[in-house]
């Protein structure tokens, strides 16, 4: 890298390192705890990826995403996914409109035309409607009546799903799950944090959050992040970690063939490296280390590895499988 590029990179490192702490401070005015969740969401935003957020009801998933949009000064739309939601309710539709020239069809843009989309309870809508987001997430565009319309940049989809509601839900197919860079799990708060939430939300008005950076700055950060150098052996480690999860291949650990029916693909390796580059900058480093890859393993792999019935019968979770993969691949 040139000296000017290195200087620019150092400047971005300083901006991102300070922005991380400021983000915690600003979001902390509304959200109590959940620091690892905010960390992983920030990594996805800076890397330009989409997030799937899994957690029980009442854990402030929606509030967290809305607050993050406010802090990043992004246009925000919330889509409540229900069994009767249609694809046109997301992308938009043509309507008949009166004008001085007579009646004509005019395209009315749907809620997908925003910088940040909250796809709330995405697993409560049928696959036909879920698929309406596929093109938007991958290509940042939608096609309506043969016309291609580009979405505003930056564009993020943050989808929530409730893991305990099984009736009336439609699990996301693997092809769509793979479009999400990270699967972030939100757990219950500690007793002290929950007391703080109860006290804060039952007395007075909520504080207003400040705006830390704009969409244009996020796009600039994404470009710099992709220029962060990574050693070949570190990149090879990410590939080996993903490849080790694929059953039926020579050299994979025995537990992989016993417990896994479908392993992680190439997109997992790409997201491990991209997330690791972002994490490195957020921790004041201009190069990626193995610990960055290992730290991204859970959120990147947990929705890309499908455990089989044998694993479920033995009480083996995907998190346990990933932990054993990290042990098996080593350093």
C-alpha cells in the first residue's frame, strides 16, 4: 500500500475506534446492555452487510435497530411481516393516478426504498414474500413490471425472527439465510440491567440520541475496510474453518459427518474475512489476526451450518458444533 493510503487508513482507524465508543454511549441512552450485539451490528453496517437478529419477544430488537438508524442518520422503514403480506407491499406497485394529461399508471415506491429496513418477524410471512427481499439484499435493486429500480445507498436489511413461535411461521430457506452476513443472537438481560431498563422506562421521557456519521461516511468506511491487508495464512485459516464444516469431504472431523447435514459455503469465508477486517479497524489495528477470524465465527457460521436429527436428539446445538470446529481447526 502507498504511504498516502496508509495515512488515510490510520485516519480511518482513529475515526472508527472513537466512533465505536461514541456509538455505545449514544445507543446506551436508549438501550441498556447488549454490548456484544451492538458490536456485531456495527461490524455488519461498516462492512456493508445485512443482519439476522434472533431473540425472544420483548428484548428491544426493534428499538435497537431504530436507534442505530437514528445514530447513523439513515432513512428508516419498518416492515411488519405477517402471513398475508404480499411482495408488492414491500417493493411497491403501480397505481392509477389522475393528472392534467388524463389517467396514467404511476409507480408508488414501497418501504424497501430506504437506507435501513427493519424486516420485523421475517419468518412469519410465506416464502413468496420473503423472496421479494432476495434481489434487494443481493443486488440493491428491485424489478417491478420489467423495470429495474435502484435502492438508496447505503442499503441494509436487519431482519428479526422469534425462535420460540413455531405455529404460523415459515423458516427462511438456506439460500436467503446465506444473504445475511451475520446472525446475531440477543439474550435476556442480567438482573442489574433489567432493573435499569424498568427504572428508566417508567420514569420520564427517553433521551434523544446524537447523530455520529452519515450514509456517505458509511460508504467511505466500507471502501477503506476492504483495503485492510490480510496475510495469506490468515485468509487460508478462514477458508479452512468454513471447509471443515462440510460433511462428506476428506479430512473433516468425525463429528462433522455425524452432526452436520449441510455446511457453510464460500460466502461464509468471504464474510469471515470482511468481518475480521472491520473488527481489526475497530480495535485500532490495520491488519487482521487469527483472533479476528475466530471472533466472527459464531455470528457468521451459526445460520450457515445445518445440524441433523442425530445432533438434535443428542442435544447438540449449532453453537457447540462451531466451538468444536474452532478447536479442530486450531490456529
